[in-house]
C-alpha cells in the first residue's frame, strides 16, 4: 500500500469512525433488530397473517356468529344451512384486516422492543400485556366498521340480505341514522366491547404461546412448531373468551333505525345502555349459561386453524425480515 493509499484510508476512517455499538434505524451491529425494524417486520408479518387468516377461517367465523345470535334458526346439526353463504361479507374484512393486522403487529412489536430496551426489567407477560394494550385501539379503529358490516351480513340482520354487496351494506349502515355522524357511529358500534374482548383474548394467546415455545420467539421456533403451539394457544384463548365474543357479536348485529317508530324509545335505549357485565348477566339469566358459549365448536375449530396459520406465517415472515435487517 502506498503512502497516499494509507493516508486516504486513515482519512476515511477518521471521517466515518467505526463504532461496534452504534445502532441506527435501519441497521444494527449487535445482531438484534431495532425497535423501528421490529415495527417494519411486524407490519409485513401482520399483513401476511391477516390475508391468509381471513380467507381460510371465514366460513367457520360465519357459522360461529350465526350460532351466537339470540333465537337463531341455525343449528350445528344442520350443517348445509349453517354454512350456506359462508363468504357473505368477506370483502370488507379482507380489505380492512390487512392494514389492521399490519398496524397491530407493528405497534405491538415496536412497543415490546422499546419496553425491553427501557431497562424497567418487566417480566415477559407484562411486556406482552402492555404491547397488546397499545396495539388494540388503533387495530379496532381500522377494523370495526368492516366487522359491523360483516357480522350483519353473516346473520342477515334487518336491512341486510344474502348476496348484498359490501358497498350497499356500508350504505345501509350509514343511512340507518338521521345524520352522517350518527351513521359513522353506527359503524363503530361495539368498538369498546371489541377492545375489551381483544385484550384478554390476545393476552392469553400470546402469553400461552411464549410459554409453550419456552420464550424462544422468532429466533428459535420453526414454522411447524409455531403452527402447533399457535393452534393450542389460540384455542385456549378463544374458549375462555367465548362469552365476551357472544356479547360483542350481538352488539354489532343490533341495527339502529332512527326512523323506526314501532320500536319504543325505552327498548331502544335499554339495549344500548347495558354494560358488558350487564349483558353477560342478562344472557345467562334469560337464556341460560350455555348460551354464553354458543358457537364454541366452530369457534374452537376456527381458533386452531387461525392460530396455526397466524404463528406459522408470523414466525416465518419475522425470521426472514430479521435476517434481512441483520445483513444490512
């Protein structure tokens, strides 16, 4: 090497000093993804998970919702009728679940990564709980309108019919109230219940998954193992939270109609002012405790399928994204 080359190399080294501990938004020299990278990989993984899950589990979701309605005409013994029109309303959740799932995992993974780096020393279950709690509100902010329309199409709620287009269903929800703002609120019916349902359901699912995998996470779980453990964890979470699911689906299926004079004002207000606990108690007293677990069979089947797909797809995508960022 000539003296000139040596001087140039030294100048370049001084100008861009190498620090093995330096971590930027897009690269990490410690072999670990940054919080920003976790957010990006979570966004991509969430998109992949939501797409596959929505397409595969939708018929079972339709069967579950139909069985959970009060005075339902559907039964598990009449499967052809139960699954007839199983994909009614799929367009709306397919469109919203992709960005919704992407946002959920992006926020969850970024929050969890930041909390780990904060030095608070929180246990893993607390990290998961806080991360899920942060991710649920924006997730349901995106997903709730499509979930309301989907549920009403699945059960054939008043004003909704088999074969109804997604656009017509949204217009039906918006036009059922006397003002635009009231129509928008109709699409967010059940928002609080969805968040309250999602918190224990997701906490149980992710904590159980961490326990089953021994806390290995994306670096030590194969897609096959992720599918098996994910199926078990999700089935457990969905079984425990079935009563909450029954209530939220009934709330979203309730159609408000400001122009319907046949329904007394007292009845209309009573149905909307009941709290989550009041509704659970009302169903148990008037219909029996067993109705709080209506639709459990297709729900557990859906949960196992959904969990297997979610964690297998999630782990595989996260691994690939982590490898990509570490190489950079």
